C-alpha cells in the first residue's frame, strides 16, 4: 500500500472536525445482530449514520466545511449540487450557521429528499442528470450569484468531516479486521479510511458500490480515474460517473478492494434491516452491508466494521422496493 496522499486529509484534520462537530452532530449508535453474525460468519458492527442529522453521514462533512468559512463567505451564501443527502446536509448546516443555501438537484431526485432540502430552508434549482453537467452548472450558479461552492466530496474539510464516523466507530468498538464503506464520490472512504489506518494500520479497507455504477472499481484497476455513463441503479446516492479528483488520490493509496452489489441484493439487505432490526436504511446506505452479505467468504471469522451511510427513503418508495422484492 502506498504512503498516504500528503496534504489532503489526515488524522489531525479528522480530530479537529470531531471537535467542531461535538454537540452538533449526533454520535450515532453501533448496531449488531446475532442473526447477521450467523449468516455472515463474522462479527459485524454497523455504524448507523441513517440516524445522523439530515438522515445521513453527509451532515458531518457539510457542517465541517461551512463552519470553516469566514464571516464574509457566510454572508455571501453557499451552493452545492447533490441528488439528495448532501443537499439536505448543506441546507441544514447553512441554516444552523446563519447563512443561505442554493442547491442544484436532479429532476429525478426522490421527492422526499427535495422536500427535506427545501424544508431546511434551501432554494432548489433542478437539472437533468443524464444530459447536463452538474459541476459546470453549479460553477455558473456560484459565479452568477456570488455563492461559495460546497463540494459533495472533493474537498479536504468535507473528507475530514466524513472521517469522524470511523473515528467514533473505533472509539466505541475497538479493534477491527476490516472496514467496509459505501463508495460514491469517495469522501466517506477517504475520511474513514484515513482515520481507520491511523488508528489500526493493519485494517483492511473495502469499498462497496453498485454493479451498475462501478466507476471506483474500474478507476482503481486502471490506476486513473475512469468515467462511466450515469449509472441506472436504485442507489441514487451512488449515481456518480467518476470518482473525485482529490478523493481518488487518497483512495487509490489505501483501498484494498471494491466489492460490487446488485440492486436486488440491496433491497434484500434493506428488508433484513427493517424486519430484524426495525431500522430503515436507503439503498445506497445499505451497500456496505450488502457487500458483507453477498461476499461472506471475504469476512468469515473477522471483526467487520460497516458504515450504514443513510436512511433517506420515503415510505412509498421503501414499500415499492420491498414489494418488488417479494415478486421476484
């Protein structure tokens, strides 16, 4: 494994983020299940970020970034681009810190995520994720309105904020053999992987992403970022075409493997969480757990940390996804 990427994200920055987030972010619980351990043959310890403020880990990075802005920047307002979870996180963090937020969201974002984003006080601008470049549109928005961009993942302060999830997990459970993290733009793994390796140098770091959206796995195999078409997957939080530039520089040095998961298996894992633990997790939020359930030979006999990254799924969609699974 290469040396950590210098100057992007480190344990000191993650600890500083933890101090900034103290008494603001929720310290989310660690969930366990004897049935899950029996099925997987592992001891599985799940960090439940679906119980985080705004319903996902994204609040950690968004708040850490916005809280680091100068008074002059806060007075200008912030903007971001997101399918939902980062949008809600930025909207909430902006309201807590006394600034305004404008959010660029895809037209097909789940209605519940848009409603929550607007409910936190943000102004929403929509775009077509399949035909328009969201980062170019966001750049124009920031320039035209004088707003401060808050990237969803490609930012050191965002990565450091996300890394506090793993910092808390390890403080609560101690030693792990492996940490499994959902992969999208890459900030969650960049931060969590950095924290885990700083505290447990021998821990294995495994990412999980939809089989239809394997940009990270392809990029790690190629040794450079690979762009794919916008993935068609129920995991809307993982519909990313290419890893972030900075996050990939971190993750290519530390990630041991990326496991791919199918949409049907994501729904099965959602059902398991609901029926056995009475917990709602969205499709992208359950991808790391799905990787454990569908690749048990990789984890048998080991202490496995899993990040459940979010729970923002509306009741109608949740029921329709589970009903579809019943008809298979």
